[in-house]
C-alpha cells in the first residue's frame, strides 16, 4: 500500500520520496563460481527454478528425480502453486525441505530438516544498501537444528563426498568475498 501511494503521488524513484523496492543495486560482486561452476567431479547441472516445472513433468531440459529446497518456500513463493501441488511435486521421487518453520513446501516433503536461526550460524548479508555485512554466530544452535552448510556437509560425509563439501561457514564466506572483483578489493573476513 505504501509503494502504491508513493507511485500515485509521483514520489516513487524520487530522491527523498520515501519509497523504493528492495535494498538497491548491489555494489559488490561475489564469487559464486564455487556453486555455479563446480569442478569436474560434480554430477549436477544448474537448473533455474522456474524450469523445474517442465523438468519434473516432462523430463526437459533434464530429468529430475529428487528435490532439495533451501532458502525458499517453493509452493508459496513460486508462480501457480496449484500447478506445483497438483502436477509438479507428485512427480518427484523424494523431496527434502530445510526450514526454520513448517511451511507449505514442508507439508509436501518426505523429510523436513530443521535449520537454525540467523543467530546460530555465520553468513554474509547484503544490505542495507550499499553494504555487505558479516553475520556472525552468537549462540550455538538449539536442539537438533543445524545450518544449511552443516546439513550438506554431514550428508556429503555419509555419501563419501565429504572432501567436496568440507568448508566451514567462515571458509565459505572467504570463498564468496574472494571474487577478484574491484568491488571487494581489500575486503577480508577479518575486515568484515
């Protein structure tokens, strides 16, 4: 409603107008190659999330048998949730959802793994514009919850792939900020 009011009054995008969408443009370039361009050992392909519909329904552009949802409530946050529930998710052989709370995606998952809160793990946080911040763990995770990094690392160990997922949260932060891009020149884990 606030954004609509600003748009109707002509304030949207105006300096001092008091309304904007999101945190603004990113002023830094992170190193995503660790995930997007893995070494030769990787047996996966990156699939944009909206291509997941046809991948599960028709096997195009590739066949998908299992789903692992992290950082997203897919059923609630993607277009056409009825189609997802009726036509997409039933085609998956196995669905894992990692989340802090039970959500609509978790209701269709075969297993829901509890992740910890932002206070219980280390991560990078973009914003408020134009800043990049280090979010440091301030308490240990409660009960059986773990960070996504800890969950993936433990699973990789059990699958005999631990050597490929052996970075701690801090080492991953160092990997992300080591982009060789001028926007992160002089930035280090210690400096954050």
